C-alpha cells in the first residue's frame, strides 16, 4: 500500500528516535558530541525517508508492459501520461530531500552553539514536512491508483475471450455456467461497484474464457457515468467475440437499442442469441423478429452446444 504523508513522516521520526536511543558516544557531553549525534540523526532521518519513498514506484507495474486491456483500465482512472508523470515525481522529491539533508549537515558542521545544532534539526524536519505537504496531491493520487492496480481482474490474457451482454435477468450467468460447466469465478472490476464473472471451457486442448459483466453491459449507455463508459470501452481490448442475449420476457425494442450501443462501444464480432426458448411456443419467429442467429435455453441446455460451435467458428477454433 502507498502510504500517506502523515504515515511516511511519522515513521521517519519514530524509527529515528528509536534508533537514536541505542546510539552511545564516548566522552562527556560537549558541543562536538552533540554535533556528531545530530549528524547521525539527520542521516538516519534521510535513510528512512529515502527507503519509504523508493518503495512507492516499486509497488506499480511497468505501465509500458501492460496489455491494452490493462492500460485501458488504468486510463479509466487517469491518462497514462499523467500516471507516469506522478510516479516520476518521487525521484524529484528524493533529490529535494537529499539537498535538505545536505544543508542540515552543513549547518551542524559549522554550528558554534548548541542552539544552532538544534535549529539545524528543526530546519530539516520543517523543510521535509513542507516538501511532503506540497506534494500531498501526488501521494493521494498514487494511493488511489495503487488500490486500482491491486484490483486488476485476475484474467487469462492468453485465452480467447467471450463477453456476454444483455439485459439484467436475460440469463447471462446461467449461460456462463452452461458453457463452462462450473460456477463462475468472481473478480473485482476497478472503478465501479460491479464484479466480473469468469468461467472457462476447453475445446481440443485450447482454453476459452467466458466473462459476464453484470451492471455494465446490461443497461443503456445514456444511464452510465463517465467512469462506467470508459470501463466498458476497456472491454473492447479484451473481447474477441460478444454474445448478446435477448430475453423474450422483456421489452424487445429496448433490448435492440442496447444491442446497437454495445456494437458501437465494443467492436468485436457480436453473436445475437434469443434465450429462454423453452418458454416460447414459436421461438424461431421471435428469433427472426430480433435478428437472432440462434434460439437457446441456457436453463435447460437446449441449443447451448450449437452456440458453443458458433462461438468457436467465429474465433476460428472449431474442430468438429
């Protein structure tokens, strides 16, 4: 976790005080002895502060090495150039802290009175706090960014990915289970209160990833906030194919509008499917009405294998 400025400063002071308690110099107390002790103290402050600051960039990945989906997730939070610029401020802060250290050591070395030695320490502590406080927005930014990076979904980026879309209660999670034969894994999606639901299936020793995005690809774009819009846009770097489920029990015109928006946002091929065919007298007629290629029932399994074959053909991986 990236620490805030109060924690960094407090840690620097507390650890230094603790370590100074075990420092013993020979001889009676004198100005020279006080100067040596303060020299050690300032160097200890500086060493602990540098350790804390250098630890911050190490908590982030190499952003140039992220895949396009991960980069897009970062840019939901902030432009990548700004992210790099904020992280790049840490070495600059370290250089300023080093110059404050050197000035404090210079003052201590030339002190003629005990009060001047103490004043050098106060100068150091005051200047360091000023530097940290001045850069508080950077530390706050990096703290929030780190929470985002830690929540990157645990996905397999080497697997072809099928993204499910459609209205709430259209049967996406049921279809995910039907396609994968297991309960979905849950992964946090940064920036939103939603989760990703993830499953996998194999075909001729090749694994495929199926993802449902509840709360994202199941409502009109007009009702999404800017963060959600960018989060959805990030999916275009992840989806190799989209399966859009129509629910015959909900408004078909509204679902057509959502399908149009999904196609605008995610430019992967879209397979349109009518679900809940088991509830219909003439599923073929409804499928033609909504432009669905297939009519299935995720609940009963009817048509699921045909859908799997259609997905694999779209991905160029079908082997009968």
